[in-house]
């Protein structure tokens, strides 16, 4: 598998106790869906390596306490602090209607109801205050908020995202 076959799950923050447990920050909407995880992939030296989970207990603020197999001491767990966790994209549940995962709409053409074709989604900037579509229009960049009121239709088959941008927003960039 290559790196595009994975999605970001979260990050190991620090060790906990002296029996090899770690505190992780999950970057997911619904942490409860991940209670039954058997393994995660950790990014070690640019490679995604599977690590098997003995126990996973959810805490508050999307944090969890994980005990990995074969990590029985604080010294073992210290080597994991700071590592990013990933899962295969194939593990993501299918979404219906206008729902999408950010990684799957990269490269979609964006069509605004007023301006027509405004470019291609290069990235989704997941900022703390608001996620934004980063769209390339020739030499210009257009940023559009990722909100239900803006998204009119997602055509996954033809890779087109139809939007109704707020009045005057696109004109700022053109």
C-alpha cells in the first residue's frame, strides 16, 4: 500500500503510566466508531507499519488511552510519542448523497451557479474555525467555505462539485 491508501486518524501525544500505555488525540468526528479497532498504522521513517491494539479506552476531547501489543514499559512507549496514526481508506464507511471525505474530492472540478467553472479543488484546508476548499483558477487561488449551504451537489461519478457561493465571495478573487 502507498501513502494515498491511508487516512489520518490522529497522533500519539505522550506516554501514560509505566505499563506502556499512550495517550492519543483522535482526529475524527465520532470517536465511538473506533472503539473496536484491532490495529492502526504508525508512520515510522516514512513507512506505514501496523501496530496491534490490546486495549483502547476513550477519554474526553477526542482523546484515547491505547495499550499496544508488545509495549509493556514506559521505555517501550516513549518511542511512540509524536507518531501519527493512520487507517486504510478502504476501512471508511461509504457516504451517501452530498456527503464526502475531504481526501476524495481533491481534483474535483467546481462549478458555481453564477460563475460556472471556477477551477479544481487542490486541497481542503481543515482550519480550526472553518474548513475551506482551496481551488486553483488559472494563476489564482479561490477559497470557499465547506458548508452545507454552499454545496449544492456532489457528482462523484463525474468528479464535479456544484456550489452556490455567497454573494460577492468569488469576485474577491477574480
